[in-house]
């Protein structure tokens, strides 16, 4: 199903449909501030495994991100941040950045899935993405619809994305044309700021 949503006027009926789909273990494709992404409820392990299969990844080795609503939401799922890391995140979020942070005990299922003690955290500068997470009541697990080496035209057009993925996911949200540049990845797991991939926007330190 293809749903058209406008960030300035989010339909309550559509939002309920999206959240119900996630809570029942469904997959959605939704707009972010970078590339369109596939998302599922963080508590639905079968959905996470299905998402990994779509990307031809082993769920135990997949680098999925946690999509949060805001900075206070992030602190529920990570170990205490240093003042420096917190200030850098506050300066750049919401925005097109994935911050690698130490996970805490609130995400044991995730740690069992990827056998790591870190997690990628996103707060996209996109009202649709953040409102979905807010309504859901917990973060989504997410991955871009394509890999970096596969940046082709369809990945920016939600109608073409729907054409490609309509039999693999439950909902595709048309929030307008997307971008084809990935987020910057910033590793803060050691307490230092280490940009390991540049993205659409430079990090403000």
C-alpha cells in the first residue's frame, strides 16, 4: 500500500494505520532527511529478520540504526554520554547523522541480534519519521532502502520505490522526493568524536 503524507498536515488516520502496521510486526518504507528507509518496531524480532533478508544481510551482522524521536529518547537506550558528545549531538540533531553509541540494558534484544555493545542512533530532520516514532512509543529499527554503491534514480522517488518493494513491505509512505546521499556516520562509542563517513551535511563540532 502507498500512503501519501504531508509533514505539515499528518493525517491521524494514516498515522494510526502506520503505527498499527509496525506494532503488528509489519515493515514500512518511510522518508528521512537523507535516503528513504525501511523500518520496523524495535520489539518485533521477526520483522527485523525479514528486513535483513530484504537487504541480503545476516541479522547478527547487520548495521541497523535506532530511529529516535529526540535527544531525551536517545538517553533511554544508551549509556551515559559525556558532556562533549551530548553537546555535539544537541548541535547536530535532528539532522542527517548516525551516531554510534554504547547501548545500555534497555536494548538487550538488539545486542543479542548483532552481538555488539554499540548501536547506531538517528534523529532524522524529518517530521514524518519523528512523528511515527513518537506515536509508536519506542524507536524503530531502520536501514536505507539501498546500499551506497546502488544509488539509482528510483531511490529518490517514492512511487518507484513502491513499485520495487510493494511485495516485500506492508506500507510505503510517500513524503515527497528523497535524497540519494547517505547520513554522516559519527563514532562516539569511545567518548571521542570520530567521523567515519561524511554525509550530506558536515558535522558541527
